[in-house]
C-alpha cells in the first residue's frame, strides 16, 4: 500500500483535532476553541465570551488562537469582530506569531463585501502598519483598494490611510 492509500483508509477513523504538542493538550483555551469547533450550535453570546477569554489569556501562547481569530475577523456580529481584531493585534505584536495567516485574514477583511467590516478594518490600518512595518506597503495598498470599493468613503477613512502612510514612512 502506498502512503496515500493508507491515509485514505485511516482518515475516517481519526479525530479532526489531534494536538501534536503537550501545550495544546494542557491549554484550557485551546480546549474551549476545540469544543466550539465541534459544537453543533453556538450562540453569538457564547462566542463573544470565548473570543474575550482568548483575548485576555495571552493569545500568542494559545496554539489554536490564530486560526480561530482569523475566522472571526469577518463575523456578522460587530462585538465579536471587534474582539477578534483586538486579539489579532495582540498576537501580531509577538515575533513568533503566524503573521502571514493573520495578515491574509486582515486583507480579506479589508476587501470584504460587508462595508461595516471594511470600515472597521480600515480604522485599524494604522495599528496593523505599526504591528507589521515590513508589510506596511502591502497593507496600505489594500487599504486604498478598500477605500475605493466603499460606496461613500468618509473623511475618517482618508485620515486612517494618511496615518498609516505616515507610520510607514517613519
């Protein structure tokens, strides 16, 4: 049997989440995220409580936090989105964080079809440029694309872009 054949036969019997490291097994926040992923129904209030727990408890150390946060950046509920963005910024500050995954999710939020998501993501553009100065040019480019896609950009949007550009130049 080849490796591919073996994976096909074993694939259905294995669980979806099998943590490889001991930290993920012992981490209570990762366990809560895992329970959320397996739950059939999870109310927005419970989800908000969970994202706030992740935000308060060193999210950079939680193994499942980055992927979880990335999925919530475009959530339909504004409080959940805001907590997800705050958690994302907390994770990005740490050098060991999976920056590319978080920045890709942020770029998707900038180009989201929901204008509230786009405007909130644009309001945080200066903080994201500050957290990832090496990606400043790309973030500003996506920010200007997002501004052009808004039906009626406000002066605040222009201010956020100019602040981000100023931080990138410094």
